[in-house]
C-alpha cells in the first residue's frame, strides 16, 4: 500500500493523490493547477499513465483545484468511475462547463493577441464542453455515510467536510494481505461556524490522516460581526443613493452573501432595495443549493423544507442575459449588485466597476481573500487609481472589507480537528497536503508538540502505508 502525491503537495492547487492498494490505483481528486499560466498549463497537460488507467477517481468537492482537470483525464481516455457526493456531481455539471467555456474564451483572446503581434504560437484549451459533459456522465453520486466497495480491499465512505455544498472527507477502509488500515483524506475543511453548512465531521478510528493545511499559520477573524457590518454599509450607501457592489465567488460565497442579506431582512435591517445577482454561474449554483437540503446546516435545511427560500431576500433579481447585465450597468439607481469574479480579475463585476468606481456615493464590499496583483487587492489597499479593462480609472467609491466569510478552516480549526480525530482512534501519522510550505511548517510544529507524527510530502514523493 502506498500514497503518491501528484499535486497540492507543498502548494495549494492541483489536488491529486495516488492511492495504491492490492496493485490497483485509486485517484483522490483530479484538480487543476492554477497560478502562473505557462507552468500551470504544462502541469495540467501532463497526465501520468497511472491516472489514465486508475480503477476509480474519488472527488472531495467541486472546487476546480480538486475537480477541474477531470475533463482532461477523460479526454486522455479514462473510462472508469468517478465517485463524489450527489451535490458535487450537480455542481461539477455547471462548473466544469463554465471552466471549458472560459478556457475557450482565453485561448481565442491569446491567439488573437499573438496574431496581432505577428507570432504564430497558438494555444489550445485543455478541454471543451463535450469533455466536461462526458466527465459528469462518469460520475456516481454517493451520499454521505453510505459505505461502498470501490475496488478489491478498498471501501469508500464520505463524511461532511463543511467547506462548500457537497464537500466531503474521504474515508477509505483498506485491506491488503490481511492488513487493515483506515485512511482519511480531508479534502478542504470548512469552519465550524459557517452559517450555511454543517461543521466538519469527526471520523473515528483513523490510522492515517491526510489533511489540508491552507491556513496552517493563520487565524480568521470572527464571523459574528458580519451581519452588523454588512447591514451598516448597505444602509448608509442606499441612504446616499449609491450602489453596493459585492464581488464574490460563484460557489458558496455568493450563497453566503444572499443568506446574510436574508438574515438582515428578517431582522428588519435591510432597506427596501433591488438586489441583483449578475452571474449566470452563481445563479445556477444557487439553484443547486436549493436541491440539496441534506448538505446544509439544520436551520437552513428546515427553512427549505418548509418552502422558505433562504437565498431570496426581497427585491432579488437574477440577471442571466448579457443584454440585461448591460442595461443594469448603464443605470445609476441605488441597488445591491452581486457579481463575479471573486478577486475582480474578470467577469461582469468589471463592467460595473468601469462606470461605478468613479462615483463617490457607491460602495465596494470585499468579502473574501484577495491574492497579490489582483484588482480586488488594489482596491483593498486603498489605491485611488486602478486599471479596469486596461484603462486607468479614478476610485471615488468607498471600499469596505467584511471579514469572516472564509470557507476554509484556520489554524485553530485545523488543530482541534486533528486532535479530535486523534482522540477518536489510534492515529499513527498526519500527512499535510494543500498548503504552502510556511503554513505547513507552522502547523507541523504545533501538531508535533501534541505528539503526532507529521510528514509534509512534496510533488512526486511516495509514502508507504
Ligand atoms: Zn475548496
Ligand atoms: Zn482546495
């Protein structure tokens, strides 16, 4: 029995690990490498032979860094099963298609650019919408806590990871030549107090814990002040007849924002104002949330079962068509606009910014992490002149940061998760994946002082079980 680390080893993207039991390979995740274009592109195209011939692929959740390279694998000839939760399958159906469309758009843009510059380099998208649809056709939805034998000596059970809708921890009961072992792969872990989802489940009897470590060196601010802060920003912006722009990711963050607005309404703290969700992907994903009450926190589930929509504060309008989005951009009446992309690097939010950033009555509410060199980060840093679509523009709108909506466990969450898992079994080893080296070192130190044996594998390394 061994594990081999193909991606998200000493880094956060490209999650993919090889599990070999009884001479058969199982892939845990099949994620996209993201980041520097050329390097990520090369890694995404280099699909190893073992992966094409694997017995099964198991997906922890629908984020593209965990599922987004599956269509490439299908294109290379993988014909086996892909196990995931039913909600992950539904989410992948819209997210992989969206990823294919974006790649096509990007490739056309780069090729046009190259042509204008007189270069004859051409880039091809990794995969197309047909590959994405074929990937979904190979997915088998397995609900939480329903064990299933997926290969000789490999029994799979999903447990709630509390990170995004459908996210699961992957428990694998392994047996080889009379030896038994329980391996738990966390995928990405959520926070205990994320309003929409349940807390990460503690799985008993784990021998080897392979866990994420994204925020192994950081603490998140408290979520408790979120409603009050958001309420105050909306009320004051609408009072001065401005627009509130909320750039978000389409999965989880957008639904958390809608749910927060719904709570504000229930508390009588939301002024009557139209709320536009200007993102076809976020709209599709919100509909999928409503199909899966089983994946949501108890009070949200109850609300859905009683036919109350927790994602529909009064005044909510879906904006799908490009024409309707343009019309909305051209007006200036007070409203709340939720649009992609999360870090303001693409998507419809940029069209709104092109007109709206210069107006001092408007407000931008940043609700998530902004990576270096993104427009979101520049706004957050208070820059008063920024480039939108290559044109320098003045920023007179107020920029606010509302903390607490991270869908990832922080250092404290990770530590207490590992300790609870250790207490409920005879944990022998902790394998840290999905984290930058600094975050991993700091978590490793804390885990080691609690008597746990920790390893931090790099890409390509093999670990005997
Ligand atoms: Zn994730
Ligand atoms: Zn991830």
